[in-house]
């Protein structure tokens, strides 16, 4: 079989920058109309290093588009009741358009209780059952950031999706499952025939090889190898993993769930890691916050 040797990058950095320029314009219009900028708050409980990095980059992204942002740091010892009290305060706060509670929360706090307590109209992460239900029914809602960012990345690059076979590897509530719903809905991007693969799937390679569009969110470093991908496929790599690299100042580099070097030459389009899905996830959070402020 022939191998496609010239692949194109699904560049999340470039797409994110273009969308953020539009968000900044609309944020300025919101500010002019009602006297205050869109306002996002992020709650971080405890000292998890990765969570701190994620939250800080979300706050920085807010600043880059002229949003107001508030970072609320709570100690690891914060009880579930104390956190729920804060959540209820934020639900009532008229100066706040949307907020997120960064997951994971410490083990003594039930994340489901927290998600349920967040007012659906401020749930810019799109994790509340009301928003998930609305997404399934195709009603106005906040879409979960990562799958919605992938949809925007496909749209920005005019990727044809109708009638394609999309395979989503992973069925988490925040990535794989909503991704499968968005790709199958009657819209663009969408109208795919979708297969969801997961940890109990038998003979994964025979399924991924059927994918015109392959979205991988399994959290397994470089699990997708060239023999698992069809020639000319569109590959979206959601995975993100730090691996030690002494040649770098940071001491590590980032890799995805896809073995990029060997898979890319077979693809029509592929996301890099970093610079693919990651920047789009944050951009989607900004889009949701803008939407909340415009209502
Ligand atoms: P998760 O651990 O909640 O879910 C992983 C899913 O993969 C599960 O449904 C599991 O059934 C499936 N799976 C695991 N091993 C498998 C295998 N061998 N074959 C088939 N399926 C398998 O993970 P998640 O929260 O969905 O995140 C997935 C990855 O994406 C992680 O690496 C995470 O760090 C990354 N992530 C990145 C972004 C971003 O913005 N770039 C956002 C969210 C998650």
C-alpha cells in the first residue's frame, strides 16, 4: 500500500491564537456594553504541581484576551463542606460569569458532589450533568473544553467529517465520551460514524486501522504505532505525558498517546504534542466564558 509522505499539522497554537484574537475583540465589546470584562474564576485545592501549572496557564490566557480572572487557592486540608460553601458563594456572585474547580481535588472531597453544586449556567468546564444532557440533545450549553477544542481545530482546518469513520480511543467523561457525541451529531464538524474503543476493546489495531479520523485519549504514552493507522488518516492526539530528557533545560519533554515520528508520515493531518490539543482546550474555556458573559 502507498504511504502518504506529506502530512499537514493540525496546529493548535496557530488556531488558538486566531480564535483568541476574535475572543479579545468580543470581550472588548462586552466590556464596552456593560462596563466590565468577562470574568472567570479558577479554584485550586491543594498543591498538585500539574494542576497548578494548568490553572496558572488558564489565568494567563484570560489576561491575554482582556478577561478578568481570579485564582482562588485553598489549602489541601479544605473540607468538602468548606469547598461547597465557596461554590455556592460563587454561584450567587453577580460579578462572576463562570468558574472552574480544577480536578483532581484531594481524595477526601467527592468531585461529583462539587460538579453537581456548580450552577449549570456558570459551569464553563461543561461537566455538569445539565450541560452534558443539553450537549446530547443538541441544545445550547457549555461544551466540555477538550472535545470542543478538537471540533474547533477540525473546523479551522476545513477537515471534511461527514460520512467518515471516526474512532475515539478512550471513554472518559471529559474527553472520549463527549468527543464521540460531538463527532456523531448532525452538524459540521460531525456526521461521522463513530466507534468508541476503551480498555476492554479486543484487537484495538484492527479497529484503529479503519479510522478516517482517529482521536486518541487513552493516557498511554505512544501506544498508537504506525501499523495501527490507515494511510491518509486524520489523527488527533489528546494524550500528554512528561518524559525525562536530560538534553533539555527543563529536564523533560512532552509526548502524546501517538508515536508521532512513525505515525505522521502516514497521515493527511496530525496534531503535534505539545502545540496541538492543549492550546485548544484553554481556548475553549475562554469561548465558554465569553458565551457566559454575553448572556
Ligand atoms: P482517563 O484516564 O480518564 O481515560 C482514559 C480512557 O482510555 C479510559 O476510558 C480507558 O478505558 C481508555 N484506555 C486506557 N487504556 C487503553 C487501551 N490500552 N486501549 C484502549 N483504551 C484504553 O483519561 P482522560 O482524562 O480522558 O485523558 C486521556 C489523556 O489525555 C491523558 O494523557 C490526559 O493527560 C490527556 N488530556 C489532555 C488534555 C489536553 O488539553 N491536551 C485534556 C485532557 C486530558
